[in-house]
């Protein structure tokens, strides 16, 4: 597991390099445009060859087409066309592309760049995100082929011109280079479980900000390998409110694939928390309430499970509940969860002990899933059509959370209007919110309802193919706790074995 946790797939390294190359290109372009005339800028973008002739390279033709310029010879451009082609005129205030790194560092959330004397006063505020929050990670997970990835990377919007037009990676001339950095990352890594079951490891889009699902490429390869009678299990992280909703409305739309069954994982401890149990703090011992029988607390928490089931069934998919059994769970508590699952409309609810007993502990779950897949009676239904407005899509999702309405900040209103004018309102929605509650407030457990969902900001991942509203206060760069896990990690210098990483 230490190799798996460290640098095995290389996906995150490739994404980090590609993301930061684009970030460097943005600020470099602003710098050079501010210090050069139109003619000098054009001459450097299209330098003459040894014979003194200029030519456009392939990536430049996409910008020419975007500008409505049909000429193919640089020498034929008018001074006005030279200016339009050479100057992106990026508005620094509109830049949404941030640098990334794969380390939790709260002090990089907001930084100032360009303070060196050579940058000639080109100072602006920006920040770092965690690498898995990069749009390039979402592109990797949603792409269907190398050519599709090239197109998506080129379409990524980094900000606007001062005239309000979206600026893309291809406008900067960098889409091809990004694809080269990502060409190996598009290939999933084949691994196996301890019992020899094949596993494809690929991509990891930040489930709060992006769609939190494994890649379409891996799913399609797996389906081909198992054949028409086989089964592929793919992950949709963070429950029905984030994982399932994004899987259905974003991933299924782009993949064209339809799930036959959804498995919802539940534990007695989690349901007790949603039933009003004491606060759980990572790294601290569990309260007595979580390790002793309390059927009433479990039953109270099952309201959360019931909403996950009903939300998932709304897509026309059979639901199987997998109840992960712990040694402290009582039979009465487990029975209460099964009863609640069936009452909420689950196809089946199975007690699982695979953590303790391996594959043998999940045989009944496998049988239940097989039966659920054989009894599909409805087509896949999306939560919303794509041809309605951005606000209508947001409000449809908010309703599934239990919200009675949506409140938009002034900034969110401004962004929605801008993206609609730019022609992006047809994209699906990817809500960025806490995974700890159906609402925007992590402390609201169970199945809250009647609340107003606050939309603080709205951003766009055009290459990945979605609009993402920021619900409440969502951070895209985690911070380290008082006692990070690096205290427990070391290397046995005699054997080379990694200690504390599993």
C-alpha cells in the first residue's frame, strides 16, 4: 500500500505540472502584452524562419477561427487583425485559474505574485488549490479518448478579456502541450485486491468541488474486460447528495453509460451521529454512545439513510443498502437499519462483514446486487434537463437536498449572468458543498428541510463540462491538523520499508 499511496499512478504529478504550466502561461502572457507593441508581440508569436517567411502553427488556427479571420498567411493580416490575434487582453480580475500542489497548506490559500523587480510591478492576488481540485483532474475523469481530452483541455476557460470574452487554453496556445503532459495519465493503472480481483485505479476529482467519480475511461475498459455478463463496480463518492447526483447528471451524460444498481453504504455509527449522537472528532476516542446498543438513536438517524435511498431511486435505479458491520453493533441495531431501508424502498439491505472476513463477508451483498441488476424496470431519469437555465438547475438540485429555496450572493448573480451570456448555460451543474450534511451547514445532521441554500459564488469548468456553484464556505485547499499523520511516517533505512503508511 505504500507504493499505492505515494507515486504509483503518477496522475496527480502530471496534473500538477500541466495545471501550473497553464498558470505560468497566463501571467507570462499578461506581462509580455503589457511591455510590447502589437507588432513586436505578433513578430515574436509568429517569428520568421531562415528564409524570412512567417507561418501560423496548428494551434493558432483555432484562435484565428474564433476571431473570424480566414487568412492563413501571417503577412496578409491587417494591423487591426494583428492586434486582435496577438492581444488576449486578459482582465487580471477575472482570472479563475489558480496554481495547485498536492500538499495541504493553508498558508497558500491566498498569496500575492509578481513581487520580484523583474516583473515590473505586475502584482496580483491569487492562491493555491489542492491538486485534485484542478479542472484538469475533472477533465481526466470525464474524458472518453485522447482526442476528447485534447479538445477538453483546449476549451478550459481561465478568465475573460477586458471586453468580457472567455479566454481558453487554446487561445494561449498551450492546449497541445497540456495534452503531452497528460498523455500517459489517461491510461488507468491495473491493480488487484488481496483476493485477486482486478481493480482499475484512475483519477480522483475532488468530490466537493468536482464530481468525485472514477474515470469514464476506466469504466469502459472494465466493461470490455468483464464482457456482456460481467459486473463492474465504480465509485461515486460522498452519498446521494454529492456522489450519486453528480454521477447521474454529469458522468452518465458524458459516458452514455447507465447503472443497473446503486449500493449505498451505511454504518450504525454514522446513523447514530445523524440521529443526534455526540460530535465525532477525528483522532479522538468515540463517545460511549457509539459503541453500546441504542436502537432509538439508530432509528432516529435512519431518516438520513431514507433520504439517500429516495434520492437515488428517483433516477430509476434499484438501491441495495450495504450495512458495514462493526464488532460493537448489536443485532437489534442492524435489524433496525434493515427495516428502515426496506421501508424507504430499498431493493435489498444486506449486513456485510468483508472488512473482517474478506470476500466471504460480502457474498450476500454480491448476490443482492446481481438480483437488483436483473430486475431493472425503469430507464435512467435525470434530475433536470440541460436546456433550462442555470438557476433552474441549481434549484432542482437544492430541492433534492431538502431546501425550500436558494439565495444567491451578488457575485453569484453576476457570474450566472456572465456564463449565460457566454453560452455556457447548457452545461450540467456540479455543486460544491460539504459532504457532512444534505444542507450547506455541516452541523445539520439527519435530513434537514425547509432551509435556504446560500450560493456564495459560481464558477465554470468549461473543459470538464460543468458549472460549479459554491455553497456556503467551501475551501479548495485543506489545512493540516495540530497532529498531522506525518508524525507516524518514517523509513526503515535497513530494509527500505515504509513505516506508518498503509
